[in-house]
C-alpha cells in the first residue's frame, strides 16, 4: 500500500494538488492539517483539521488501516507544548487509543521515529519548513507488518 503524506500547506493549493496528482497510484493521499482551503476542493485527500483551519469543516482525527497498522491521522497541536514537538505525548495518546502508528503535523519539522512501539511520522511542512531543510512530504509504503517512510523534497517536485 502506498500513502502520500503531507501537512501544513497553509493555503498553498498548487503544492497540495501537485503532490496529489503526482502519485495516481497512491492508495491514500493524506493531509495532516493546517490546510486553510475549503473541504470541497480536497477531492481524493484524507484530511484532518489543524489549529489554523476553520472549526467543524474537517474532522479532528481520522483512522487508516494499512496492513498490520492502525494509523491515527491527527494534526497534533493539542499534544504539543506550543510548536515544540512532544513525541512521547503523541505516542502515549496513540497507545491509549489502540493505534500503532501516527501521521501528524503542526511542528513544520520532519520526524520519523518509534517510541514505545508506536511509529510516529511527521512529513514536515510542504512550504514553511522550520527545520532548515527544504519543504517536504513523505511517501509511506506499508506491506504487512513493514512500514517504510521516505522524505521527499517538495521544492524539487514543484519544479519538475
């Protein structure tokens, strides 16, 4: 199963559509919030609301089942202290709710790690990176009990 994962695009429609349209073979295209676009134009995208999105037009959380993984999709702002990532808190929340992986955003910083058996993936921000790297998104591949993540450079994609 192939999953395209992005977050924190903050009104950058061109990037959202370019990333989505570049992977027609994806099983899911997932956006982890702070989209700032009307939900009706997000066709083909599994999306959640972030702290900058209007309340009520997107769900706060979603669940994806991929192979052996029950994946929580969440922006994550309610699990951080400001913008400082609190990865242990994200893992704790996921474990309490029966998930073994989390796709999240908010920090604008790429992260791929495992804490207490919970796989945590943050694709960073497509256009407003805070980790001194180019904007990024992820390609996640799930096969049975294997989940692999690859960081992709969003800037390179925009100029292809």
